[in-house]
């Protein structure tokens, strides 16, 4: 409640001061929230991006950051952006898909064998996804990701049957997703992301999907014993601003803001990918056991996804982005095979 009142008060102050800034042609403050912990590499990159914004605009644009989930989880951030309390966010797939589920085409479990395939598909359909988000009132300033996601659990998981015995975190606020997970035979427990640590401590959940970096930074590994060595999906992310806030930025400044945001997104993406194996090594040193799976188990996981995908096509995931992504995935895969990569 205190946090809610604080943001309402901040919104009032901002609305009063914004008109004065506009009248004087002076500074515009962009309020951006993220789940990235304060002091983390992601947070530092955003701080440096803000410094670039200010320098390139001669002090006319300033970035005010709210890291570490102080503004809530991704769904809270998107809701506050829609209300005008926040202007922007570094969002993961939970927030991006709250705006438009088309982005889930880049997050299909086991669909992409490597980063090259994902990047190739994103190059092909990125502009289509950006148009979909813009139609909903949001501007994508840069795509990022947080590396591969894996299953982290309190007991070993090698097959879907192992996972079906556990209580798995699912993001709150998406009832349709929860029902789909149940149809797959799993046991979802819908919660805000900000409550995962407590849920793990109390045993309310005992399985999550997350990147090695996320589990390490958020210290969830302290309550989890195992990691399944199965690259489930890449943790999609992006720097997103509301269209109304974007239009407050003078037209002549927008290109440099976008360029700085693209550079920051690329840095986050590169850092996360390079850190993946290092973070896994750190987790192992802290007692997390990595569970390997064989070809037979991998086939079981693929059959699970193959059984669910027709269910989500058109009902949960829009047909056009999904079909287009898979079409380009196959093209990219053939091109890579021909090139011998």
C-alpha cells in the first residue's frame, strides 16, 4: 500500500512538472522500472544508457530508474506504464507478452536449437512484432535476452513425468496460461514474480524455469537443489516505452535515444549469453547439481511440446507470428546446415 501511494504521489508530481518542462523546452524525465537488481550488470548498463541519453540530448532527457522490483513485477510495470505512472521498462517475456502475445513466437520451448537460430528469426520478424506492440501503444527501443532458461527444482527432474510431481511457479494474472499448463499435466502455482523467493522458502513451489543468471542474481538457488540441463527457451527481453512518453521526446532527439537503447539492449544480450556457463559453474560451486538428460528423455520433452503447441496456436498465441517464426526457423536452420555451422 505504501508503495502504491508513493507511485501515485510521484505521478502527480511528474504531471505537474512535465507541463513546466515542456513550456521551457527543458528536461523530460523518463521513469523506467526493471526487475534487474540494483548494482547488477543489467542495472549498470541501463544507468550508462541514461547517461548517454542525457549527454546526447544536452541534458534535455533524463532517465530515472527503479530497479530490483520496487515497482512490482513485469505485469505491475506494464500496468503502471498504461496508467502513466511509469514511462518505460526493461521487460522480460512476462511483461512483453502482457502487451502482445505475438512475442511468444520467440519463446517457444525447444523451438530454437541455439542463439543463431533465434537471432536469425528475430531479424526476420522483429519489425512485425514491433508493429504489433506499437499498435497497443508501446515502442520497442531494443530487443534483449537473458540467456537460456532451465528447470531449477528441489528434486531431480529428467523427464516430464518427474516435473509433473512438482509444484511449478507460473506468473500470476494469466489464467489461460495456467489452464494450458494444467492440460500438459503439470501443477502450476500462479504467483507474482516478486513472491518467488518466499514461495520457495515455504515450499509453496518447488520448481521454476529461469536463466542461470536470474537464479543467481535473485538468490533463488539457495532454495533449489537441481538444474535440468535442458535449454528450454531463451529468456526474451526488451527495452520498451509507452508511445505517449516517446512522443514527449523532441523528434530531433529520438534517433540518438533509440541508438543508445539499441546499444544497451545488445550489451545486455551479449553479457547474459557470455555469463550463462560461468553462472552455472557458480551455481554448481554453491551446491546446485546439474542433471543431464539423454536422447530418450529429450524426445519425451519434445512430445510434450508437440502435444501442447496445436492447443496454443490461435487460442493463446496469435497464428501469424507463430507460423511465421517457425517458417523462418526452418529456413535459418537449412541455411546454417548448408554453411556447415
